[in-house]
């Protein structure tokens, strides 16, 4: 039977709750056409000169012009930086900083996917605290106040709008640096489902799978706590029940809204509980074979769930997620619940057209040992509920290679 949380506990396990510190930093505003509020929200920061950080796709979709017009109607001077690139580099951040300095901005708005929001955060670090992005690699290295930031996601994926980290790549070494500080978190996350309708199908698919992975990974990490569990569970339910709908009916705004909220909740869970072996295994796949992040995590997901289910606590938590999402009834055996969970994940991966195997994705079998070495050194591996060492990653890759 799927054991539900005992009386008086709410993280679904009987283990001692690890110490944590939790402070809501970001005001969440959710709803259709809430973007119309951006002028008043910016004035309330208060802001008079704003840097609007976005990317060329968002400009083409008309969202940047709409937001700029709304801000200008509120009397705010807007400077546009639309050169955000995928996996933003330190060079991209430096260009944004130069534009922000020249415009003497007093607030920043990140409009787009995780890359635009991360570029906005990265720009904020250097603009207010000086130095270079490498100086902020880690947690809490900014000593001075930062400018107020509003994050407006146009994808349902990273949850960057609810996080205090900017993921920026070193332009020379290509090392991805997670630069975090509580001051870097957005003051406001504006979640308007209408803005996510313009995503190309491939973006909806890959970012949606990433959000699903965030919910599943954060649910079981060693750092999880009752607060992260609430976000993981809600995030999983929303993503698991709506990803297929947004892929088959892209104009379904209510489903888009549920995905957007699910991704934001899963992203909030990461702030508390970090990630696990799926993300550790995915990074080398992206670095060496250029595999898009959402695709890389998707291909590793089922293998890692099976491995983690060898932990009694993780198995119980996965089973609870399966019940929450309506995949099994609450009296189902745990093993049945895990199989249904993996079955549902596999179905969503097929809908998202994620390749069946690493072989199909163009990965070279000879590179698996090298990637296993790298994966074991990834920061997130240490938070996986079961030890994830080099030999484990080699096994994960070998299984995922065959599919
Ligand atoms: Fe991710």
C-alpha cells in the first residue's frame, strides 16, 4: 500500500527534518493578461529607468514591444537589450551591463525563457557589485544592494523567475556557473499564461520536460524539506497533468497557465532542495553533444527514477507523487505506483518527441566513461537520495544508451 504521511508530518517520511531557512522573496502574480499591470508594478518598485532584457524570438513574437509600450505609458524610460543568447555567457552579460550603465537604469526586467531571466540577474550582479561574473560563482557573494528585478517568463521550464541563481557560462572555458544570492531573486514574478502561447512546439516540449524533471528530482533529494515537498508535489501534479495538453492543444490557455504555475512551483522547490543525478547526468550530454537541456534530462529520467526507487524513502515519495497526479489510487502497491509513474513519464517523453535513447540522440558510446567521470563531479550529484558515483553514472548512461 502507498503509505501516506504519518499524523503530524507533512514531508511524507518519518525521517528527522533537516534544518532549513525559508523566506518568500518573490511576489507571485498569476493570471491571464496580468502583463497589463507591468507599468504600475514597475512604478511601485519604484522604477523610472528600466533595462528590458529579452531575446530576438521574444521581439519577433511582439512581447517585447508590448511590455515596452506598457512601461512607457506609465512614464517609465525603457532601454531594450534584446541580445540574450541561449545558455548565456559572461560576454553576453557584459554587453547587457554596458547598455545598462549607459542608460543609468534603476530597475531591470527579464522577459523570456530562463536565458533572458538569467542574463537579467547576471547583469544585476555586475552593475551593482562590480567585478566579473566569476566573482559570484557560489552563494551569497554580493555585498551591496542590487536593483529591483521583475521576471516575466514566456516559457514554462526553468522556474528561474522564482530562483536567486543566475546560470551563466564562462565565455572562455564554457563552464556553467551557478551564481546565487538572495538579493538576486526577482522582486516580482509576473506569470501571464498568454505570453507562453507563442512558444514554438519544440520549446514547449523541452522546457515542459525540464519542469517535470525539476518536480521529480526536488521531491526526493537529501536536502528536501516539508516546504520543498509542497512545491514539488504541486509542481508535479500541474506538469504531469497538463504537458500533454499544451503539446496537443497549444492554444489551450488554462492548460498553459497550469504548466506555467507548475514550472514556477518546481523552480521554487529547487531553491530549497537542489537537484539530483538526472541533472548531473544531463550536463555532460549538453556540453559534449550539444543536446538541449530538456532533452538531456528527459533521456536520463526513467533510469534515475528506477535507481532512486531502491531507497525506501524515495520510493514512498515517488509513489505519493503518482497518487497526487491521479496515476494510481491511494491504495496501490508502491511498486505498481512506481511503474505507473515511469509509464506516464515515458508517455510524456514520447509526446515531447524526446529521443528514445542516447544512441538515437547521436551520443558516441565510447564517450560514456568520460561523461560518467564528469557527471559524478557535478554539484547536484551529492543531493541525490542514493549515492551517485562514477560507476553509477556509467550504468545510467549505458542503460539510457540502449533506451
Ligand atoms: Fe533543469
